[in-house]
């Protein structure tokens, strides 16, 4: 299918969970239903909270290994496989879109998919038959990430599903407290309303503009992928076309996941 006739893919921000997501009675089905309702991607470009590297780096494009970047879990979580094809053509397109004076792009050909990438993809595309490319976040600056997303936006018209993978709230103290902490619920509600209002300025300044922002995100890497997704939507004039596809909480953390377009 040519780019001229390819259906524009949406851009997604999803909360990716941890390896035990696969054992949750509800969440895997929500992810599977979400992907089933999307056009089939030609390839997936994913930005995960778990890969920060500057300059911006492109991961494996031939054989794509997995990075078991977690510790202390039962052995079966380290036996999960996801043999997705690499996406060398997509990597070349990303290079062309992002390379500019002051914005170098590097290749890290042995860097595979971390759990922020493969854990949700196992549920969404279990056949592992769609080429996947993971790229790093070269910064946590929301404005710069928004601009990266804008530059990547043309890929959506070529059948590429752009995915930012993080967690809508991410303070692991919630795992020890039990229940839903007030800061997690408050931030989730604020974020939902800010997205619905297309309040980009507030979202970019979320650590100061939101209630309990610094508790919901003591470090901001799990919210940061949202800005790549928003940039890819904003460049196409589709910030208005947003919806929360998944909401609720998992072990006290907000699992809100959002689709643009």
C-alpha cells in the first residue's frame, strides 16, 4: 500500500505495567481489545520510559532481542520471548526526519526491546509479526520531546504506529502502601481533565501545575513519553481527537492510556 493510500495511524500513550501485567485478569484484555480496534500498523515505533540515551539512539533493526531490565521477579518472567522483525526502513526514515544541526542520531544495533516496549506489545500484537523499532529518549524536557514527536509525525501517514510507553502515575511507594493513594487519584483526574481540555501548557509544566505532581512522578521518565505522542498528534492537528482508552489503577498506579487520532 502506498503512502498516498495508507490510512493514517493514531498515536498512542500507554501505561505499560511491569512483567506481572500478563497475569492481571483485566488489563491484558484491555490492551488486546485496543489493538484489535486499530488499523493494522505497517510497523511500530516505540519510545519507552526505560531507555534514556543521548544523542537519540535507534535500537536493533535486524534481529531484535529483549532486554530483561528488572530484578527479583520469578524466573518465568525472564523466559518471555517476542521475536518481532526489525524495521530497518523505519530506522532510515527516522534518521532522515530527525537528523539536523544540533540533533545527532546514533545507532545502537544490539539494543533490544525493554519491558516498557515488549510487555504491552505481547498483549497487543501477540503474533510478533509487525516490525518494531525502539528509540531512546535523549532528554526528559517535555518541550524537546514534543518537538521530536512533531518531527516524527509524517510516519503516521506511512502506516507507522507511534507509541509512547510509560505509566500515568509512577511512584513505587504506592506498591507498598496498598489501595489507591490520594496523590495517584488526584494526578490521574487532573491529567484526564488537562488532556480533554487540550491544555498543552499545563501538561508541559505538569510538575508544577498539577496537584501532587512531584509525588505522582518523583522522577518524570514515565510521563515523558506522552509528549512524544502529543507532538506526533499536534503536528497533524489532532490534539482534539483524543480519548482515554484504558483507565483505572493497578497496584495504586494510574494505568490511563490515551489515543490521539
